[in-house]
C-alpha cells in the first residue's frame, strides 16, 4: 500500500525526498564521528574520498582535469572548503536539527551575493525574506543580549554555522558566474582539490587515529554524501526549483527525528518557531526569484550528467552542495 502511494508522487519529488534522507543520514554520521574525532579531520577524510571519486568520474568521461578558468575554479573550491568546515563544525557542536536549519539559510545569502556580484535584482520581497530568515536564526539561538536570559545555543557556534551558510552562498554564486564555461565535473572536482591541502595541516595538528568503527562511519559519510548528491541532482533536473526546494526541506524533519532518537535532542517551541520562519521565508524567496535573462543564460550548465542539455526553467538556481 505504501509502495502504491509512493508511485503517485512525481519521480523528481521522490528523488528530492530520498536525497534529503541521505543527507540527513550524512549529518548524523558526522555528529557521531565528531564525538571523538576533530571536525577538521572528518572534513579532510571526506574530501579525500570525494577527490578520488571526482578524478575517477573525470577520467571516465575523458574530461581534462585542469579546466580553463582556474582562478574562479580555485575560488569556488576555497569557498566550498570553508563552508564544509564550518558546517561540519556546527553539526558536531550544535543539535542536529538546529545546525541543519541554520545551514538552510544559504539561499538567502545567495540572493544577497547574487545581487551584489552578478547584478541580479534584490527587490523588497527578497529583502523581507532575508530579514525574516535571519530573525528565525535569532529565535533559535536566543542570544542573551536580546532575550535577557542564558543563550539557548553557544553564540560562537551559531556564528560559525551562519558563516558556513554564507560561504556556501559564495560558492554557489561563483558557480553561477562560471556558468557553462566549464564542465560540471570540473567544477565539482575543484571542491575537494582545494579542500584536501587546505584542511590537511589542521587535520594533522589534531589527528586522532580512527577506530575500525570510526573508519566505517567516515566511509559512510562519503557514501551517503555521494548518494544524496545524485538524488538531489536528479530531482532538480526533473522538478521546478520551488517544488524541489520545498521537498528538500524534509532534511530538517529527518535531522530532527534522528537527533531526537540518537542524541535525545528535542527542539523547544522557540527553535521550532525559528525553523518555521526560516523555511517559509526561504521558500518564498526561491519561489519569487527570477534571474534576469542574461544571468540565467550565463549560469545555465552546458550539459547534465547524461550529456544532455537541461531545461533552464526546470532547474534550481540554488545548488544544494554538502
């Protein structure tokens, strides 16, 4: 009966739901690994795994590794590395659901940065969504200076989580600026290519040799990330941005359930209200945002993973990257 019910859901939405589950499982594994391993070590190992996968995919596709615009590619890799390091730090030090929902403010920062650097118009509706989303973060963190009580979450950890969302937005805007001038696999390849040497000194400085079970968890982080990326990519190819993004927010629900079951984390009413504000404002932003024709043409990828040209009207301009 469940199977027949799932069959009535469009394939693209099912793929987004599957991807949300696998990404939430990835977040759970990061938090489990972070109980003993430093977060930078986890980032480094994850980057090594994805670097190996990227090289294999590029060689299989017979695409040159170096790319043609190494400056923007290196910038995309740097911003992605900083985003990943901040996100994993937040996953380790904050409750799973709260870390996930703060990361999901990245479309808001993407809209702001796209307006500043790509000339995409940021109107009054988008500005309200930006302010509302940030107010949702305040409801989750509840800083002492504003609420007159002990902060719900450590302010430094919340700021690092927000920095991760901001760096993610910078990486997305850089990808949009690169557009179709580079093969998508090359853009993906530069992410771990920069992350590995950038995180290596920090990983070595606090290296803790993983146990057998921790090696399995680290491998699981790489595998679940890859599966989640595949499902999200396919879902974004099949569904309009607004519908796909709405289903992607299931990751927050999955993260909340997993956090409660495994770690006993139960968000209070303030956190639930803040999460709702962030979700609603970000969905309103994504649904109401239409890039100008020049920006859309510049950002449209040259081909999808099958070698076919995608329909720009059915692809999200906000790339979900973990």
